[in-house]
């Protein structure tokens, strides 16, 4: 993994697609946490969400390439954790998407979109969209997610917490039947961005969970074909006393 930022408090790396962010148990070694810890063992001295995750400050799906941030000491970890809880830790993603109207008819479990998209369809270049929902786990082994709204069933709503998740989406180009987008979030649920994009009718190219064009053709190289990456994080640095922007080079 390439290091994209390093100082005395933090390390940011470019996690490749196909690599898990963290181990599920002590015996797993092919993941970002263990790879970083081999060169920077101090990250495992940080008390994080789980003891086997050390100073890992957020996760990426295994299929997603991009920036992962680690704290190298407890003070740095605790400071950014407070920012995350306050919704002051920004993550940016880019994706190449299909233009796929009527997603509710093609994928089960999605509620109606009307009323939850703070913009208008059809899409156009340079358009900014804001979509909001609660979320629930979905599917065999809870491998996917679905938005939850007031139009979801009563039992679904009762089993879902009241956290409202927002995704801001900039459509910066449209070519034939695809579009390129940049998405930002301040708090995240599993697959939030990919699921919200699919709900809008913009499922990510190569996404076997949320794009109907790929769901019936799962293959060994499906992970590598996902056109989705985490390209930047923005947060207030506790030692530098200023906001910093860490980004992948285009």
C-alpha cells in the first residue's frame, strides 16, 4: 500500500480494491490494519473500536479502493473520534455510474424515492443532489443495505434506528448511458454511498450488489471491476490546529 500522508499523529494509506480494511480475528493478516502495523507498530498501541483494529479511524468496503486513516497515538485517535461523532469528518468518493431509471422495479427492498431527493430528475451535468434516508441491513448474511423512509413498512421502521444519513452527489459528466460523480458524506452506514446512488438510478459500474446490469454475472474479478473509490478525507488536525485535506492524486 502506498502512503499518501504521514506525520507524528496520523498515517493515511491508499488501500487497494480486494483488501479488507481490518481483520475479523487475530489470525487474519491480509488486511490494511496488519499491513500498516508491520511498518508502524504504534498504531496497535491505540485503543480503538476493537483491539484488533488499533488506530484505524474508519473502514472501507473490501471492494473499495482508497484512503484509510490511522491514528499513531491515543490523543490523535480520540480527537478525530469526537469529530466523527459530531459530523465533522468529511469523506469524498468518486464513481462511474450507469444511468438506470426505475431502480425500484429492478431491485427489491427499495422504498419510493419521491420526497427524499432534494433535487430534480432528469440528471444533468454540474448538478448537485442531496439524498437522505435511514438504513437497514438487507439480504442473505446482511451483505447489502437498503434505505428506510416513512414509506417503508411499519415493521421495517420499528427495527431501524432514527439516524438520518445524507449523501451529497455532484454529477460532473454524463456520457451516453453513464455518468461520473463525486460524493461526500459526514457520517456513514455500510454501503451508504453505493446504496444511495443505486436508489437514485445511478448504480456504480461493476457493482454486483446494487447494479442490475452486473448482479447476475458475479465473477472472481468483480471486486477489481467496481468503479468506486475513496479519494479524500477532510478533518481538523488536533496538533496542527487547522483543517487538512488528504487526497489521492487523480
